C-alpha cells in the first residue's frame, strides 16, 4: 500500500476544490478576481477559469501553488471554503 505525502494530498485537495466549484466560491468570498489569483500563481486568468469550470485541471506544480495560496488565505481571512 502506498503512503501519500503531504505534497500529493495538497495536489489532490486543490484539484478537488476546483472540480467541486468550491475553489471558485472561496476566491469570490475573498473578493479576488481571476486575474489576481492567476498573477499570484504565475499563470493566465484564462487558465484559472478553465480550472474552475472543470475544462482542465492544474498540473502538479500549479496545484501545489494553488493549495498554498488557499492555505494562506484561510489563515488571513475568516471564511469557510471547504465546509460551505
């Protein structure tokens, strides 16, 4: 049986949040635009939009950066992204 590391768990979490629509909901709760999130991740706004609509999913490095950004936002703001 494989043991998953924190890194792979973060990739899976980021992809799940995006696929479920909760990533978009959380971004909007934080009053962030697609462009602002994209700039923070070093990708285009169009690519973030594709992630949020399920047209494609982020590659590992982008998913890790997205998970880190969400974690930082959760610490900075009192919002419920995962439980909503």
